[in-house]
């Protein structure tokens, strides 16, 4: 059985968790960009669809 100091050193040098955190940060940035884009485009799309609906109701 390894001593506690050796286990702590192994834990500190393990890089597998860092990769998972990096992927989570990338996914967060992509989702933030999608939300920001959808929020910015939303009012323009609403106006477009209101014009389409007004044209169909004639």
C-alpha cells in the first residue's frame, strides 16, 4: 500500500480531470455564444414573422 504522501503526489500530477474541465469550458463558451446570438437575432425574426403573418391574413 502506498504512503499517503505518494498518493497525494499522484493525485496532484494526474491530468485527466484538467481535460474534462477544458471540455466543459469549451461547451460553456459555445452555449453562451448561441444564447447571445439567439437573443440578438430574436427581435428581428419576430418582426419578420409578424410581417409574414400579416401577409397571410389578407
